[in-house]
C-alpha cells in the first residue's frame, strides 16, 4: 500500500495539550460544549463548530461549516497552528494503565481506499458522511486522522523503535483522562524507507475506527478530481497506522429496555433453552463463547458451543447473541435502528450496565467478550460487514496534533 509524508499544520509545543481534542464522533453537542467552551484553542471549535453558535442552529446548517473555517483560520493566524518547514511523518504513542500503542502518522491514497487496499468493516450513515464531507471540503483539510491497523513487520518495527529511541518527542503530555500522548517527528531518510517498506511488505490496511472520516476524505478527493481542482495533496488523507499486535479492543456491551412482553421467569426459561445458563459472581466473560447477563440484581453466565462451518462474522459472540437471543426472543430485528437496545462502550465498565438495569430504564444487559484484531481483519478480508457496535478501540486518537491540508 502507498503512504506518503506531508507538510502539515501542527500546534506549537506549548499549547499542544490545549489544542488536542477527542474525536468529534465520540461526543454529542452538549458534551462538546462542556469540554471546549472555556478552552478556545481546543480543536472541537473546528470539528464541532456548532458549539460556538446558538442552540437553535442545526448542526448541519451552512453557518456551522463557515464558523469552522473561521475558527480554523484564526488558530493559524494566532500562531497556534503552524506549518512544518518540510514534509515529514510522525510517530504517535498513547499510554494508559500499562497499555501502550505506537502508530505511524502519514497520509494514505484515496485510490487505495476505493480499491479496498484499505479495507472496511462497517457501513456508514449517509447524514454523518455528508456532514464530514462538507467540513473537509470547506476546510481543505483532514483535522482528524483515520485509525488504521496492519500486520506489522520486523523491518518497519525496527525503524519505529529507532526513532523513539534516538530522538526526543516534540509533544509529551497527559490528558485529563489519564492517557499520555507522545509525538515524534520522523526524518526524511526514515520516511523514504517507510514508504518503500509499506509498498513492498504491507499489502493492505484495515480501518479500525473512522469509517465516516475515511469515506469523507475519499469523497472530497474524488470531488476535487472530478471538478478539475485536484492538486498534489487532495488525493491523500491523514491516517495513523498501528500494528495490530499493539492494539487493545474493548467490548461493546448491550442493554435492552424491555423483555418483549415476557415475564422475567419466562425470559429466563427461554434463555436456558438456547444457552447453558448459571448464576455467577463474574461480571465479564472469561473467554469467547460466553457472555454475562445482568437482570433483577443478579449476574448469569451464558455459554454456547462454537459455530461450526460458519463465516467469520457468524462466529462472533455478538452475532451469536443477536441471532439466537436478541432477535428471536427479544424482537431486536435490526440493532442498527431499534430504539429498544443501547450499546455501552467497554470503557464505561459493567457498573454502567448495572446502573441501567437497577434504575428500571432497562430490563436486561449483556457483558460481551471483546472482538479480536484477528477477527476484525478476517471479516474485512471476507468483505463482510461487522455487526453494529462490535468494537470499542481505546484509547481514542486525539485530533489536532497533526493536520493534513490540501487547499
């Protein structure tokens, strides 16, 4: 696959922690406002510019994109975001709770996205994709990187390790959530070597997180081509590539609001007819082929035999729970659109599941075993779509530490 260095916009070291923002799509309007309204340098003022407009302004109104451009230009005019002197790549390391992962910040080509050299495993929502397309086009910039993973190689790992060992980070700060963020600049020679190694030894990459950002970057690049406005940079988009062996996937748990007209006793009886069921003090499954169920103040463990001769997607625990229980018993026909089911990121823990059920807002909750990176890759290789809300990658990439422009 193709990667390329770029001459990006970066925050000055003194304000990097103030600029760095959580991804736009993990917070709603109210949460974005709470995080950034008193922090004028935070990139949410660009990625979620509606926080600087009256509440009655629709988030997709033209005013929002105009405000984003205004805020983006001000960050540059005020010297908060500055242009690199030359083309480069970066290493981006995140560390929290004993876990660390180091990714290569670079740009990838829209043709690789179109040809499925950059592989997908999720469907995008049209309204969200349209929103990001309008923003990227208005800014002529990728402000948030796409989170990609690949099968690492010893030669690439050696270069990444040498840069971290031999150079000092340009940014090093710990955010309020306890995640440490470090950024190193990759010099010209190492960039050339990495471009060659990826071309020769990495046949494909996989979108771990950021399907809407990737689709939008592709659409803007194609729009620029079709309109004759393409330049040397508009065919490329900002990405961070992590070797799969370093990534941590947390579960995406489920909570259902009602028992589809069943009494608790009848529901448990149906569950016992489908799975092996027993009481447990555990709140998280110990292995694949299990999930933990919480209702009426009690945890249970559900067990099942592996699906034989099944596709990679049908082997997933979330697929088995959906196909055997959530759909036929609880009537959750389409979890993408059903208002009766909520998905709870694993970062919030099982206490959130207990809270939802104990409050009476939900009738039952399921604690899942996390999907593995190998499973994600196998599903992408099979050109299948992952069930909705199957993977929660943590820590999340921060936006604003490096920005790719093509205006």
